[in-house]
């Protein structure tokens, strides 16, 4: 990931070492917190103070980047778990009413648990066999 990012920076005329030095506090905080949501304020501050991005663009991009892709893990894992466990407790996983209920609960749980570290575990607890 860092190699591809460094290559893209180099192609666009930006020194990767200078860039990574500027954003290093943000990168380390994001990796150690295991969640994108708590890093939004630091992301906005880093973009505006260190990289010179206008605040409106920094706010939009920080919130977008922090939430993009989270519903994939928080949606697929609990759904897969519920479908595999359903037959063991006597639920037909092909029942259209059950599928509709599962989709609704997974959607709500993935949106509400998205900012929590290890959120897929909490989403799986919410979606336990209905």
C-alpha cells in the first residue's frame, strides 16, 4: 500500500518522504486506533495545516475516507454468519421475510457500528440469528 501510494506521489511530482513525514502522526494514530472515525479531526488538521488543503475539502474528504468501505466488512461478515448459523437453530435462510429482516438489521447495525474498532464483531452480535 505504501509503495503504490509513494509511486503515485512520485508520478505527480511530490516527494514521498516529505509527504509521509508530514502525515506520519495521522497514519500512526489511524493504525493504532483501528478505526477511521476517531482520526477524522486529526485528518482534517493534518490536511489543512500540513498539506494546505482548504478546510471545506479536508472536512469532506476526511469523513468520506473514514467511512468508505466499512459497510463491506460490517455488512458481509454478519450476514454470512447469520445465514450459516440460521439452519442450526431451525430458521430457513431462504425465507423471504427472514432475508428482508436480515437486510434491514444488517444495514442499521453496519451504519451504527461503523466507527467502532473491531466493529464487525459487534455487528455480528447484533445480527445473531433473528
